[in-house]
């Protein structure tokens, strides 16, 4: 998704599935804790329905609406965590798995020389 979009401008926009079928209206946008980049949208799926979380990364903002590249049925079957609360890492992982998305591996430690190991001697000493 375009990362230059203000997440507040997404709230209230209509959302459609990959076939152009209306899913609902965006209620909330969830930001990544580490980067602050919009990561998930909670979409109200009907007047008396719950909110369904959808990933923003493979989604696109087209003509003022969010196009989510998944079937409506998959979106409506997404895990329900309620809205207005922080998503835990475990909940995010469940959502990634639900949508069949790869989870980025944790960043590796930099490759640095942190010194000698205990008990080893320097050959030049």
C-alpha cells in the first residue's frame, strides 16, 4: 500500500475484496509498533456485524476506496480480536497466518567483532 497516506484519511472509506465486492467501511487503522507504518485496517462488515482485520500491505487505495486482494469470505472469517485495543504480536501472527502472508523474520544482530572468546589466546600475544 502507499505509505505516504495519512492513516486518519483511511477511516470511513469503503473497502472491497479482490472481485470488487463491498466488504464494508474502515473503522480503525492499526500502526506497526516499531515503524509507525499503517499495517492493519479494521473493517466494519455490516450494520450489526463485527470488524474484520485486513492487512494493508498487499492492499491498494484505488479511486478513494481500499481494494483488499482477498476473497470476502476469507476476510469475514478472519480472527476476531475486537477493536479499540492494541494487537498483540501473537494476534498479528494469527492474522498473518490466516491470510497466508509471510511473517518478516526478526532483524539479525549486526555482524561485528565483539572481542575474543573467554579462554582463547591471541596467537600474536
